[in-house]
C-alpha cells in the first residue's frame, strides 16, 4: 500500500483549504532610509532598484503610498549631515532620526514606527559604537551608555518600538532599565538578537553610507558557522527582557530561524537583508527568474521557518501581489 498524496492536491479549493502558511501585508515591516539635508530629495540605489534614500517630507508621502497598499509598519535608518567619532547626530533631539520620527508620527499616527538603534550610520569610522583607541575596536560598555541615550531620544520623539542592531553584549537589559527609568515602561524592544557578520549587508552599507572605514564587524557580529552560539545569543536577549527576537540575515539562516523559533516562545522577526533583495533584483534584470514567484516563495520560506515578522525591501511589491 502506498499513499496517494495527490488526492488532496487536485482540487484548487482543497489546496487552498490545506495551505498551512499564508503571507499577509500584516507580516511586513518596510525599511526607509532618511537622508538629512535638502527637502524633496529622493535617490535610487544602484544595487537596489526600488530602494531610495529620501528626505523626511518624501518619507511622509511614501507613508501615504504604504497605507494604500495595506502596509502599516516601517523601520527607520538615518543618514546624517555630519558624522563624528561618537555619532553625535544620533544623540541629539534635532538629529535626523529624532526629527523623522516626530514628523512621520505627526503626519501618520496610524503608522507603526520602529527605529533602528545603532551608531554605524552616524560615526565617521563606520563602526557600531564608540571605539577603544588602544585596541581600535568597539568599546562594548561605553557604547551601552550612548545606546541608552539614543533610545531615550527616539522614545521622546514618539517612536513605537526600538530595534537595537549593534550586537553589544548586555544591550537589552541596559536599554530596558534606561527606558523604564525614563518613563517608557511600555515601549517594546525588538532585538537584532542573532545577527551574523554577513557579506549580504553590502548594498545596505551603500544606501546607509555605513561601511566601516577599517576592519570589519566580526568582533561583535556573529560567525555564520555557529549554530549553538546563534541560539545562545537570542536566548540571552530573551532573558534580558527583549519583547521580540530577530535573526539576520534570513535566507542563508533558515535553520537558525527554526531553531530559535523552537527554543523561544517570543515572537520572532527575520531581516530579509539588502544583499538578498539585490540578488533577486539582479536575477529579474537578467531575465533568468520569474521574479514575483521567486520573491513570494522566498517570503513564505521565512514564515514557514518560524518568522512572525518579515523586515523586507520587497514589502511593497509583495503587497501589490497579495492585494490582487
Ligand atoms: C546597522 C544595520 C545593518 C543592517 C541593518 N542595521 C548593517 C550592518 O550591520 O552592517 C543591514 C540591513 C541590510 O543589509 O539590509 N547595524
Ligand atoms: Zn551598526
């Protein structure tokens, strides 16, 4: 006796009835890159067709378009006018992201605004925190102090959730205490809890202008070969008080997404990063893949692996298809 699997595949309605994983526009967070300077600014990124640096006024208009597509969550990255050794623009209430949060929330109270909390876009050396001059590497504990300040500035500007992405040890407990003491007990933290040192971030560093000027991020971001450590990193952030965990990148780490989803009851986000997006776009341009189908298959893969939230540059394209 063998099983006739196709019995339940023949009728399309039955196929729909039995579809286990469904994508909706509620699954997505759409990244926006806010460039300080002149207004009405919008510049497409060569390696990422469809992704733009934009000024705050353009981002506000972009939110209108997102809402029409049924997209209601964004994550903000800032490109400041001036960079310095400690990323001062991120530590001041007039900095690019503080203003972006305020102005976007004012124009769109119904958009859920997440802010990426890190320093690589704001430092002249491009590393994710304060440098220790002696070792020329990031000083973890000093960086925790300025991360707290950055978080309070975003909170005061009205952000709905913060997303620390710098992979500093102890960042979640430190941020939770700072937010609670600062009167923001109900502000959620989505931790980039398992973030690998990945070449897939290449195009992002072009758009965010955040490449390290020397060295790399392997002292604070994770080794892609390590599964146990990947789980430990996320479990530690759960213990420290993270509300949502994250795996980043997504496509080469589906096993890690499943592992963390099995090991934690917290909601899990994945970041479908710039290099993953750029590869599909390049495949489309070369005419070698059915882009829409490959994109949806990829996004379904993340959700099937255990993701509750997908941060993706594909959000608008996917929404157009999902909305029919
Ligand atoms: C900042 C940050 C990075 C990404 C998100 N937040 C880059 C990095 O760590 O170098 C990457 C996102 C992407 O590639 O789409 N720490
Ligand atoms: Zn960073």
